[in-house]
C-alpha cells in the first residue's frame, strides 16, 4: 500500500492527526441564567402545591356569628361578604394552581434540559405574564405588580439573547 505524500500533507506515521477523535458526549453547557430561571420555576411550582394542599386540607373558616338574635342587617351582610371573599380566594387559588402547577413544571423541565420548546413556553408565559401585569396594574397599582413586571420582562429579554438561544438549539 502506498501513501500519497506531499509538502503540505502529513505522513501517515506522523503523530499529528487530521481530525479530532470522535466523542460521544451529549452534554451541553447550560447558561447560569437559564439554571436560575428553571430553579425559580420549580420553587414557584412547589409553593403552588403547598398553598393548594394547605387550602384543601385546612380551608379558611368563615367568621363565627354571634349568638345574638338581634343581629342587625348590616352585620349579616358583612358576614356574608367575608364568607364570599374566603370562597373567592379559594377558587382563585384553585384556578391559578390548575394552570400554574403544570405550566411551571413544564417550563422548569424545559429550561433545565435545554429543550427548545421549554424556551418557547417560557417566552410565552413570561411575555404573557408581563402583558397581564400591565393590564391588571391599570386597575390595581401595587408594588408587587411592578416587581412581577420587572421579573417577567427581565426573564423575557434574557431568553431572547442570541447566546442563550444558541444553548437551546445547539445539536447535542
């Protein structure tokens, strides 16, 4: 067997190689910010589960009525209003948990494992959360609304960065 050699071609006996050896590593580098966002989604999901379970196992008790038969109409209306408020809080928690638990878990897993759908889902939820905060803060001006808007906006902008996007679309 004869080898073709020339001035620019390495000889077969040289120690240098033309190609790097193949490695079978599927490991991709996860950006630190993506790790933080995934962990925050797991924590938020755990909080939703704890709040939901605590509300199911020990629901808030309506205020006790006094034993007086001469309770006026205002006092009865106030009691009914407080009972309906407790019921409304419970229903709000249940409804937001039905959406928050699966979506938070899906976003956390998608970001942690660097799935492209996880980034898309996170972008849609953080963008939707920012828009919803803007719409709702028109009627209710709270400092928590501003904090939620800042967190959602920062996460949304971070996930749009080219280096972060590349981490989700690099071939394993």
